[in-house]
C-alpha cells in the first residue's frame, strides 16, 4: 500500500529529472539554436520599441538617408513584413474556409475578394492613415499599423485565392476519408485540408511576401492631401533617395534589399519549401527531394522534439475545444426546396446591403462632383486593360514552361528559388532611375514601357503558382509517363497541363489583379525633377491620391474594381469552374 502512496511523488520528481537529463545531453547545435532564437527575440524587442515613440502630424517626415541607417531601417521593414504575413495567414484561413464551405457566402466573398485585390495600395492607405492616426493620436504606432495594413493588402489576396482553390479542388478520396471517419471540422482542417494545400500556400505566401516588398515604398512613405507620412524603413529610404535623385544612395538601397531578400529566403522560405515536401500527395518517394541547410541544422537539434512534447497537451486541448465546430457530416445532397428558400432570403439581405452601399456612394459622388466623374476613368481603364492583357499573355507564354521545368527538378529549384524570389521582390520604384534614363535615351513612350514595369509586379504570380502546381504532381505519375515513353505535347496534354491547371488559374487571377495594382506605380515614373506619365487608370488614381481629391479617387478605384471583377467573371471564373470539374483528382 505504501508503494502506491509514494508513486505520485516519484512521478512528480521524474519530470524535472527527465528534463534535466535531456538538457545534459544537449550538443553545440542545441546551444546555437537557442542562442539564435534569443538574439532574434532581443532584436525584435529593440526594433519594436521604435514603434511607440511620439510624433506630430503637423510636421513633414524627414528620412535620414545616411547609409549607416540602413541596418536599422532593414530591421524595421522586416518586422512590418512578418507581422503583415502573420495577419495575412490568419485572414487566409478564415476567409478561404468561409468561402469554400458555404455556397451562399461564396457568392459574396469571392467577388468581394476580386474587388479587394483590385483596389490599389494607395486607395487603402488614404483611408488607413487617417483612421489609424486618429486611433493612436500622437503615437508612431498609428503610422506603423497603417503601414502594416497596407503591406497586408498586398499579401493577403493572393494567399486567400490560392488556399480557397486548394479547398475547392480537394481530392475526392481525402474528402471521403474525412466523412467516413467523421472527423470534426477542426480535425478535417488540420489533418486533411491544410496538408493538401500546404505546397500552394507556402509558394503563394512566398509570392505575397514579394508583393509586399514590391509596394514597400508606397507603404512606408506616402503623401495624402499635402501631408507627408514616412516611417523608418528601406522603402522610405529608397523613396527619399529617388526624390533627391541620388543614384549612389539608390544603389545602397538596392544592395540592402537584395541582402534582405536573400537572407529571408535562406533562413525562412527555403526551410519551409523543404519541409512541405512531406505533404506531397504521392505513393512513391521522389528520387530527389528539396533540401535546406537551416532545416537540416534544426532537425539535428533536440529543441523541436522537446517543444513538441511540451506543446502536445495544448494540442489535445485545442482538439477537444474544436469539437464545438461540429462533425464533418455535411450531406452530399440538399433538398431543392430548402436550398431555394435559403438562397432567396440570403439574396434579399445581401442584395439590399449592397444596393444601399452603392446608393450612398453614388449620392456622395453626385453631391461632390457629379456622376460624370466616371467618364474619364472608364476611358482610361481601357488603356490599362490593354496593358494588363499583354502582361498576362506574355507571362503565360514565357513563365509556364520555365515554372514546370523548375518545379520538376529539386536541384534546379534550389538554384532558381532565391534568384526568382529576388526578382519577384524587387520594387519597381527602385528601377525608376534606370527606367527614366532608358525611356529618355531610346525615346520609348511610357505608354509602351509601362508594360515592362507592370510585368515586374504581376508576372511572378504565374511563375510561382506554376512551380507550386508542378511540384504537386505526384512523382509516381511522372515515372509512369516516363515508363510509357510519353514525351512532348502528349506529356503536356496528358500530365502537365491537367496537373498545373488549377494552380495556373490561381496565378492568372492574382497576376491580373496584381497588374492592375502595379499600374499605380508603373504609369507615373518620377526621378528627381523628371516625371514620365502614361495614359491610364493607374496614373489617374495616383494623381487623385496626391491631390487629396477623394471623389476622383473613389471613382478611379470603383472603375478599376469594375474592370477586374468583369474580367474575372467573364474569363477567369470559367477557367476556375473547369479546374474544379475536370482537373480535380
């Protein structure tokens, strides 16, 4: 009996002793990982202290362009980028799940997502700066929140579209598995849906992170209504150097940006792309797999295993709490009568709210400038639409074959990934000095040259999604094609095009929206005292933003949204339905 009384005490003592035993077995790898984490936390705290200092909205912001400030500016920009990426990931999960699991919500949320991705960053900042400054009066935190929100708007839409498409094209056997075992909806998400969409989510996250770099100048330094707001960061540094016409300091900004992009790829994205190989849906293991020095180093450490054991009770608790979301027992068929009644009620409520919002917007514009304000942006939108179509078609012809080649070769992926990420992340604003010199030297009009600058912000969506689609094609299918001797066009028609088609549609939709958004910084190219302007909707919105002309800004954003939604409804959505019905495994 006494032995039973002493066993709890023994077990209580055994846990610290076991932990002490593991700590005593730690190697230099564990010490290095722990030191790196502590340094990272310390730097985050130190850099984060600068976000709460006081500032005055009545004074114009001045950015110190001393190159010695670049390390601190780089850290501030990185902190904003990763905070925005975290918010974008949470938004992606919630929004994409709501759209994929509710047919009625899908009819509202997906068109709304089309509109959101088409509204330019400057359109968000105009409202965000005023709102966050009012929310945190006299504190730099208001400007920080506005900048993070602007970066969020350049990241979230692409990730959400990609994850939504992976949810709607989930392999049938995985869906049947979840229903057969009556998983909770929480388990279905973590055990089935997230692993199935992990490859596309990471690659779209990588592309979205590059989109945040692309609009970093607009996110950290902006002029609204003759008021200048600027934050310490690489984007604002580059913007100040460009305004001053200082090529040397622009070169320092380019060097700092390149180091940051390569560093983030090496320490963050490269380990992620190697880790998600475990989620590839295939029956035979690939002969070559993605590798990462950082991931291999972490796997040699005891910390991941130790943290996994410590967090295991938390995971079990979340799984039990997730039961409140119900069981994955949705019926495959629904009564037509009930569906029709629900559709009518939902359409009446949603339609009424949308009509009320449109009526209020039209009333505001009618009182301020008249409804004729839509005429000019509608015509200018045709010029920008032509550029968007040229960019998407050219990017498809060039980057789809290259993306398939990269996605099929882990060795080539290791070489191409950092290079592609640097190119995709490079802000077009940094190339303004070179662009102005080239256009003036060759006599090339910005109406034509603007297509090249728009491509810098749009073509990479197609490349990254094509790579993700090619990587998702099971190795056993590729080996079967090799054994059967299927080559050339037959291989593309039977294997490659069906395999990458859903991912390509995602890339096409986001590339189209990205091209519209990139027109804001591509149809007006300033450097020093020289400014080149193209005829288009992007230039119209940029002028309205700089002048603080809210009626023109609202009209321009509304027209851009109309073009994007119309293009998606008439073209891209039909391709998406085709991907769902014909090319889902």
